[in-house]
């Protein structure tokens, strides 16, 4: 799994197809799938903090990451220790 943090959203490659989107309390989360590479991508934009990041989850953890996209929960999903 790879995580990228940026200040503002980037243009998602047009090859990605949106599978799910949700928004709550200024946090927008999108789960997308790349048709050619079969790659999954979770994009998160927190409007309140003006923070954007992307997570490339393993297939079996994609929905977990989509519903709990903070970097620490994403690491916990892959079995890495959480920061305290």
C-alpha cells in the first residue's frame, strides 16, 4: 500500500473509474479503479484542513481503507503498528 500526501487534489487519470464516493463533515472520500492496471485508489480531501492524500490499498483492504481512510488506520489495515 502506498500513501501520498499533498496540499491540493490532483487530476485523477481519466482511466480511473469512480466506484464509490462519500462526504461527511467536510471530508470527501472517493474509491476508484483503474481499468487497465486493475489498481484501486482511495482519494481523500479534507476541506477544513485543506489536506489531500491518496492511498493505493491492496484489493482485500480497499473497502476498509475507503471507510476509514486516515493514514494510521490504513497502516493498521496492513498489519503495521499504529502510532500512538
